[in-house]
C-alpha cells in the first residue's frame, strides 16, 4: 500500500507539473511579460524562447522611453538560457511615406538568467524586458511595470521648457523633436552609460544646442572621468561649467561650421 501511495503521488506531480517535477532547471509559471524600450526606435514586437519549447511574447509599438503599456499573460518559461527575437522600426523613416510598408529591423539577443525565486501568484509575476540601445536585453522579475530606467519624456519636456517652448504631444513637429531627443540621449548611454535624467538632460542640451562634439573638449573629458559611476554628478558639473569653457565650445562649433561650409 505504501509503494502504491508513493506511485500515485508521483503520477499526481507529473500531471500537475509535467516533466518539470523531475527537472533541476528553474521553471517560472503564471508570468506576465512587458517591455521597457530605451532604443531610439519603436519596439513593435518581441518573442522569448527557452530551450524547452516554451515561448512568451509582447510588444505593441512602444515608442522610445515607454514602458507602461499593457501586460501579456500568462506564460511559462524554463531554464537559464533564453533567446529574444525582437523587431523595431525607425519612425522618422516610416512617416516619409505613410502608404509604404513599415521597414522592420529584426534583432536577436541571447540572455542568461540565474535561477531566481519568484513571489506572488499568476498575474502578479511580471517579467520585465529592458531593451537597450546597444541591442542587449536585461530580464527583471517584478510585480508591476513601474520603475523604468531611462526617462526620455522627462528629458524632452525639460529641454522644451528650457528653450521657452510649450510642449504639445499632439504636434507632429514635437513628436519628431522627441525622437531626436531620444536618439541623442541613447548616444549618451552608448558612449558613457548615462541613465540619470539630469545627466542626460545636460548631455542632450550640449549636443543639440552648444556643440555636438562638446564631449571631446579636455574639460568635459575630465568631468566625465571624475563623475563616472556617480549618477547625477555629470549633470551637476555641467550646470556649473565655467562660462569660458562654454564660450570655447560655441566658438569651436562655429569654426567647425565654417570649415564645413568652405569644403562644401
């Protein structure tokens, strides 16, 4: 009778968990998935694949900096090695011809995720995917979609106010300006791993309105080296940049423009 009870218990486990009952690979069930897009492109779709035939998908035309969209539920993923196939498109190119098919850019990223303990039940377990400008993707288990890591909208709003303009999200011109802000901010992440809003505000401002090569100046290189890995320190230092350095940056930009005009 004892052996029969053990056998029934084993059969019950198999029926409930499938092969996972005898696998050492971590299994994550009842997952919702959502994306955080830090690329300068619109994220239209992504699919996660594990090594056991399970998939999870999401997307929905997420613009740069977005990450508070709807969640897709409920999925199961297993193991520590995953492949993410995702696609983006350049909205600036897409609007040039509204009747032409949108040209999607296909990307593939491999991810290793150490075994992770989950909390909450189905619908409360959120797997957030952070898509970065260098095409790497980070997984993060969480309970909601709050807590994006790069705020392109805040950077753009600050830039508009600094220029004395009123931000109008319904304006096509403003939408193009926002994409330009996101593109420059993503370059700040690519070159210096800047994620802090104040740091990126100053990076975009100086790139766009002072000198696109401002970071080549020795004084700026010194600031970048001294403030590395200290969020907010670069932005604070740039806000207090000596007027002589700012003037030099502006003069260098004018000289570069004159050289370009003469060569043209």
